[in-house]
C-alpha cells in the first residue's frame, strides 16, 4: 500500500490515528480496476445505493408505522395521506424493493455469464448468495407489514411451508406464528426482523466488498489482471461511469415512484387483511415468482417423501445450489465470450427463469391456449433449472472446447476492433 | 359459532367465485379517459363535486369512505367554509364525556367520513350477509382501477341465456363470477346536480368514480406535479453525467 | 443522487471546458441530493391530521367560583379557572413594574372571571401545582411549579423563580356565555 501524503493538517492528524482517508483513497480512488468493464458492472454499486435508499426511507416509515393488526393498515394509509411527503417515502420504499431486486438479479446474471464465481472469487460469490437470501427474507417480511390481504395470505402460505418439515413441522410453524395462526405476535416479530435484517445485509455487503477488493473485479474477458496497463484507477473513470449509470437507474426508479407507483404491487393489498377470506389468486411479489413456480411444480410424492416437502426443498435448493456452483463448474475459462456452448445454455437458463416467473404469476390450473397445462411447463422449466447446474454445467466443463483467450486485458482492449 | 358460520359462508363464496371465474372470465373493462390519468392528470373539480353528491345520496347508505377526512376536500378546491358546512351535516361519535358516556356531535373538518355501519357484523346483518366494502381505496384495490369501477356500476343487465342469477344476487358482467349482491345502484335522475349536468346513470357513474379515485389517492395531484419536476431534473443531471463520463473516458480511447 | 467527483486527478490537464463540466455537474448533483433530503426531514413535522385536530370546546357552566379544571388541548393541559373577586382584584392591582414579564391582567383574559392558560411552566415544561384546592399555590396565591420553584400569581404571571415568561394564553373564543373553544 503506497502511503498517501495528506496536506490538510486535520486530515493528516486523523489519518495518522485512524487511516480512514488512506483506506478510502486506496479502495475508491487509486483502486486498480480492469479497464474493460462494461455497463453490466454498474449494477453492484446500484444495488448498494438502493440498499442505502431502502434503509433511509425505511427508518422514516418506521417513525409512523404501527405494528399492530388493528392499526397497521390504517397507519400505512395515514403515512400515505397525512404525513408530510409520506406517500413519497412509502412509494420510494415500495418500488425500491423491486428496483433492488432488479439490480441484484442483473448483477447475479452478469456473474453467471462472465464466470465471476470462479476461483479465486468463490467466497465473494457465496457471500453474495447469502445477501440474496437475506434480501428475500427481508422483502417477504416487509411485504407483510402493510397488513393487506396479500400481506396476510403471503405470510400464511410462506410460514406454512415449514409445516412440511417431518415430525416438528407443526411445532415450527406455531413457533413462527407465536400463536395458532398469523396474528399480532407474527406481525410484531416480522416488524422487528424487517428492521434488523437490512443491517445484517449491510454487514454482508461489507464482507462482499472486502472479498472483492482482495482479488479485484472480474472483467468481461474473464482473464486475470497481469500488468498495471490492464487497469485504470477507480476514480475518476468508474466513479464517473457509475454516476452516469445511477442517473439512468434513478430516472427509471423515479418514473415508477411518481407515475406508476403500484405497477409492481397487487390491488388486493389495498384491502385490509381478513383471516376469513382468501383472495381468489394469491401471488408473491414478482421477484419471488420463479421460486414460487418451482415450489408448485412438485405435485408428486417421491418414494415415501410427500410432494409438499419436496416442493419446499426444491425451492430452497434452487437458491442454495448457487453456493455449489464454483465447484460444479470445472471449466478453466471464466467468461462466456470464450465458451460457445455455455453461452447458449446460459441464455436458455435466463429464458427459463423468465418462464418460471411467468408460470408463478398464473393460477396453477391455468392452460396455455386452452391446451398446454402451465403445471407441465413449470415442471419442465424446473427440470431445466436444476439440470443446468447439476448436469449441463459440469459436463460442459469436461467437453466444451473454449475459444482461445486473449493475451491480456490491455492487449485485447487496445487492439483496434477488439471487443469491449 | 357465528365466526365459524361466517368462515364457512366466506369460504363457500370464495369457492363459487373461483369456479365461476374460470367458467366465464369477466370481460376487460372498457378504458375511459379519466381527468386524473397521464403525467399531468388532475381531478376534474366539477366531477369530484358531482361524484361527492352521488356518493352522499346513493352510496353512503351502505358504503363508507372511512379513510377520507373532510379536510381532504380542500385539496380538490372546496373552500374552508364549504368543508366546515359539509362536516357539520354529519353526526360523529365522540367521548367519553365527563359522565363517561359516548355522545354524538356535529362533524368537524378534522373528522373522517363516518361509516354507515358500526362494524362488519352489523353491515352483514343489514345486507343479507354480504358486507358492503369500504370505498376509501376502491380504485386501488381492484384490478382495472377506475375503469373497472365504472364498468361495474354500469355493467348490470339481463343474464345470458341458460344462466340464472342466484337468489339475492344480480347479474353483472364485469363482476368476477358475474353475480353481485349489490343491486344496480344508479338510476337516471336519481340525484339533481346543482351545476345542471344531466344525471344519467353513465354520468353519475363517471363522476362517483372520479370522487372515489380522489378518495383513494388524495396525494395524486401533488405526486404528479412533483414527479414532472423531479424527472426533468434527473434527466438533465443524467445528461450532464453522461457528458462528464465521456469527457473523462475520452483520454483513454 | 450523489455529487460527482470534483477532482479529475491524474487527468487534470487544466482544460477549462472539463473543469466547467465537472463543477456544474457536481453542483447540480449536490443540489439534487440536498433537495432529496427535504421530504425526509419534513416528514417529521406534524402531520396533516395532527394539525387539523387543533381545537377543543369547553363547557364552563359547571365550574364554581374558586374552582379550576384542566382540559387537554393539543396534548397539553389547559388551566381554566373561575376566579374569585379577590383574585381578580389582586391581579388587577399589581403594578406592571413588579412583574418579570410585564403584562396587565386585562391582556390575559377575555372575561375577568375566566382565566384560560396553557398549564406548562415556561421554564422547562413541568406542570405547575395550584389547580386543586389543597395544592401549593406559591407566594402569590396562583400556581407553583414544583420542579424548580417558579411562583405564578392569580393571573398566571411569573413573579418569582427561574421561569422567564408568564403562563401562555392560548387562542380561544367564547361561543356562548358558558362555552369556549380553544384553538
């Protein structure tokens, strides 16, 4: 670490005792970054900024929200109607959830495409999977707080998943509820956890950044940094690029907040929770739909294991399988640019996830064009989802013949006509 | 026991709803041009006033708008004096007084619109077991929003051949399941608009829908007005950030 | 929306066009960030429903001479006292020069027998004693704040102790001879 000479005496005094300015300089200014990162690399910082917006707006919402079954729905409406700019803060928070997942999903697919999960970044990737899991838990519990019909029934359905656990399932569910159904104790604890988990996420993001800065960013070519000419300083190049990306991201985000604030929401959640009436068609938020489709795809017992339990296991496995990915993929080449077969299966996998989302959004008994059962489509899509990780990726590592890799980042980028 | 019965009734109603919904999907509601649509939408002040009258004289007998306060009316052009007068026309419960009793007093601007029934059980008991929903959030709480609400209010008619509405239910082609407990609420000439607009069922429906859209989103005008400014700002800033990015990166290429 | 970097670092070759662009963008970004903070700050101000609940009506007919009642207005106690002739006389006879916060008695009442004021000590916000018959009333027969020993007279004016001002008189009006509306 090259020592930085600080001129300002106050900064110098502080930095001598707590080298925070040196750290910032080292990790945000001088930080060597591959010179060929494309715009897909913007989404990590966008997710981070969205997390900050979520925490900020959330704290101000918490000042007015009442976590009690009799007042929760009304307190949210009071925020919308009477609190100064309450509607803005709530819509920022509501749509921020969707934008957060959007940014993170693009970030994850970028990692899948360019092989960012491979050595030496396995742990960086695994921490990312745990961030995703924590986000899902946070989002789910946040969705319960307005205490609308979807809140209530989502809470009921998701907590009931745990009843699939053999022997102790019922006890677990009762423990989660703090009662015999989703009720006030459930709402209270979900509120407490919804407040806590974002700080856990912030901690995980810190570890994620730490791990990132040890081996530096992957890049679209997937080859290692070999010489200083392969990198450029993070500032001003990537600060400028990230800020421009942030501008576009905020434009989209704010358009939804101001002009289509309920686009991602369900009308049923503007009906107060009623434990005696289930809405005709309950769906989770869009970012959870693919997992919901996987859950519902399992309609058959295997051997002595009931379908319900397999569905739950499949759903959790669909995310946890990402943890194993660095070891399932044995290919020495990172970037899909040099993996002609992987590239095709990757895009098929991407479409597969969209199909799962679409299946999850529709009623389980729906028919496509009156002929093809959505259930079967969901089952096939689930099959491909797991086959991609468990069969296709391992086999490709053995049989695929990758294209030749460029000599270095700088050689590829500075050569005229080279792909950026 | 009572709760159980309601649960069973509700479950049955839900099942009937699903069964019919997949048997005969409700047609999509026709799209109307609402004054509050679009980037610059605002509530048509005259329509809100007419709609308020329709709500008061027709809907309020069974449906509340309990989240709306009288003072909110000032957001759509009612004067302070008008709001006071409107509020004073209703009786609201207050208390307890020094004797420990609840009492009725004339409404004040700070009060919210009182609901016609004390609780859901009372509402069910008075309406053959079907509780008229509160309308405060109706345009946000139904797929299709304002279009759906207007379509529903004017969607009554004779059932198609071979279908017979169950006893106590009416045929309405836009209602999920096509059978609704609410009788057709709007009839021509049912109210007299002070501004001379002819009170056709269509007109009344459009107006009351506008009023209810306002009740559901009283912040809509503030939101859109601020939104236009914020978006313009962010777009300009993004343009500048793009120029900065290009300028900085130009040294590299 | 965060401000962009202001320094161009190693690339700074003194081009004025670039400097202008960077400064302008940073400024716009900084202004945007500052404006974005305002809704969060403003959300902590009283909400519309709180502001709307600003008035309370009080029926005076049951209050005997020499009695006081305490009503709640905007979450604070309001003292309403039916003053005796002796109290009124004492209040009116006090010379302004004797007062810490000079104010004649007639500026503090609408009708001499009815004294209406916010029962919050102007020192540090405690509730003074003196509403009940057997309360301490201080050296001037009015109210006495137990927290730091402020003495108020029969017009609620500060006479002794650390409080800087007289007890505040809220906005109120007589709707009839026996009903007032505060706020």
